[in-house]
C-alpha cells in the first residue's frame, strides 16, 4: 500500500523526521511517496534509506523543483 507524505516547504531534517514517524513502512512491500521541493532532501532520504535498509524505487521531478521519492520496505 502506497501512501503520500507531503513535505513541500519543509527543510531538513523535517522530511526525515516525518518519514521516521509516518509508520507507513511497517510490512514488507509497503511503500510511501515522499514529495519535496528541496533538493537536499533527496540526498538526505537516500542516506536514511541506506541506513535503514529501505529501497528507493524511483526519484523523479514531475515539475521543475518538486521531487517525488518512492520508498519501499523490502
């Protein structure tokens, strides 16, 4: 089940804290779409996922300056 986590306007480390507290990555296969407008958040999320054994399925920029990061629990 994929849920959305709106982090538009949030600066680091708030998107990481929201991701940690979301509780949406409990079971294998669960995914979340984190939406951000800060490029530094993309790198922070990559590091967080690596440390927490989460998979980044996709990172894309649907409109200029807004990124969507799809994260999944293996």
